[in-house]
C-alpha cells in the first residue's frame, strides 16, 4: 500500500488501474478533456538518467465525460523490465489550450 498520495506501490507483473481528474487553482474540477496527457515512469537515481521505463499517453486513457475523470491501466508487460528493490519515479504531465 502507498505511504502517501504521491507514492504508487504495486507488485511487478500485476495489473493496476488508476483514475485522476484535473482541478483549477480553486480546486474546481476541469470538465474538458486535455489535449495531451503523459504518465511517465523512470528509474529513480542520482545520475539524471532520463530513460523512460514505460509511458501512458492520452491515447491509452479513457475519459469519463460524466465524472470528468481519466482512467488508465498499468499492465504486466509495462513492468516486465523493471528491477526488484529499485525505486522508480513517475511524472504526470497535462497539456491543454
């Protein structure tokens, strides 16, 4: 289980589905779909290695028009190349006009 809201903990080879929505500066949910979304996972290290381990884009996500939420799944093949007992970091980038 994750220790805080910025941590994802999952077992290599498992499937995990994630949901998120966008908010404006006042905390109000943004109801329009973004132009681009990138969920990128990289190995955490101090050498500034920028190699992407896996990435999900808006094409990999479903947008729920009723709840204004994005849904995406991390599949077993996404984590196949990940090493045991190694930390990874993720970045969620949203681009909208």
